[in-house]
C-alpha cells in the first residue's frame, strides 16, 4: 500500500481495481491516507477510486466464474465459504450492498458472484451504488472539513457505513416485497375481472 501511495491518484485507481480482484487490503485505507495529505483533491480521489473499483468488478467476477471456489477456498475456511455461498444465494443483493460499504475486501463479493452465477449486470448495479456512497462519503468529508476529517473517520466512519448499508438493504427488501405483493395482486385481478365479465355476458345471453 505504501508503494501505491507514492503514485497518488493513479495508485488509488490501481488499488481500487485490484481490491475488486485479488488484493487483500481494501482501497478505503489508501483513500484515507491520500485524502488526508491532499484534502482539496478528495473528491477527485473518490472519483478515481470509484472508477477503478467498477473496472475491477467484472474481472473479479470472471475469476469467480473460472475458479472462484478454489481461490476463495485458499483464504476462507470451508464452513465460512459454504455459509457465505448459502447467504449469497438467498440474499445476493443485500450481501453486495452491505459488502460495498464495509472495509471487507470487495473481491470476496465479486468472486463469489461469479461462483454463484449471479447476473453480472446486477452485481455492477448494486456495486455502483454501494461503492459510490463509500468513496464519496470519505471524499466529501475531507473536502469539507480538511484534515480534521481524519479523526472523525477513524472511529465513526466504519460504523456509519455499516449502518447506512443495512438501512439501504432494508429499504431495498421492503420495496422488493411490496413489488412482489403488488405483482401477485395484479395477476389475480384480471381473473376476477374476466369472471365478472363472463357473468355479465351470461346474463345478457339469457335476456336475449
């Protein structure tokens, strides 16, 4: 990470990209270091990190498609991998959204998405939301408060990001449930209308 820090924004772009592929240290930490040194460039650094993360996402996904379980098996215990796979299969959207906010290496979610044959476009969509919020929360805080933001971030940011991630996931689930209920209701309505129409038609036929 110290080596990449010497290259400034370019180093952050590379770090964010390989964070989504194989690098064990999240790009979040390099963004903090660079933003503390150059708070006036914090928003630019957030943009660079966000772009690098999205660029690396399909690469990590491809690794997951080819040999994801072998790669993850080398860094995770089998029972953890099985539990994570089961959770991802049932709640993939929440896993990606929450994972995008936390300091957990993002490669776990990109590779696991490939392993589970999760749609790439969904991965990119949810990753874009989560990663954008994470990078730009840091960027805006440093841009507004300067180096003073570093003290705020050290203790508060992780908890805040996790809380925001859980809130967004909860809202997403609520919207999804409401959509599913509305879909079921709409599917039943035409049947009822057809039945009423049929009854009216029978009455007309009898009158004739």
